């Protein structure tokens, strides 16, 4: 896979995520997707993780700062913007709903094979998100 294809695949995945288009999972994510960053595994697990996110943050907008890749890997430096409307994802359990707009910073690394996302690593600014919601420092 050329550099251009890896970058285009990630750009397309995040565009669909922003639109709430769940075809991204069947079209672009391998059935045996490995998520080194969190929880449930496989295509179904990543779908579940992103559904939690979309449930807790409405009006999601993805701001890509940098996107680059080589023949096998792509890296996405981004901010996810949304409105805090619920607290069901593990990070937010117990955090009262604020109705605040938040900006949550991520860096994702994806391994691509056969035209699909097959592996994922990420760093997230969870502390920054909790501060925006008034949940850090703890009471």
C-alpha cells in the first residue's frame, strides 16, 4: 500500500466517524482489528467503543492537525470536539453531565493491511478532558 493510500484510508475513516456513518466499520476496519489503546477488541469492539463516545459527546467534529503515513502505518494527530451530554464511557462514569463543549486531543497510529485498519495505538489527553468537565482535580 502506498503512502497516499494509507493516508486516504485514515482520512476517509475519520470523515465517516464525524458524519456518524457506521459503514466505516464494515468497509474499513478488519474483523480481527487489534486495539492496543483500550477495551473491546475486533471490529465489533471498536464499533462499541466509538458508539459510547458518540453517545456521551454529541455534535462531534474531528479536527485533523496532522496526518501522515508510510506504506503500512498512518499517524493522525487530532482534536475531537463535542458537547458533553452523558457519562457512560468508562472515563466519564460518575462525572455529572455538564452540557459543555469540549476539545479532546488524540494521537492515533494505525497499521493498515489489505486496504483496512488492522491495528491501533493511541494517546489521549484524558486529564485535559476531565479538567474541561470540572472533574479534575477530584473533589
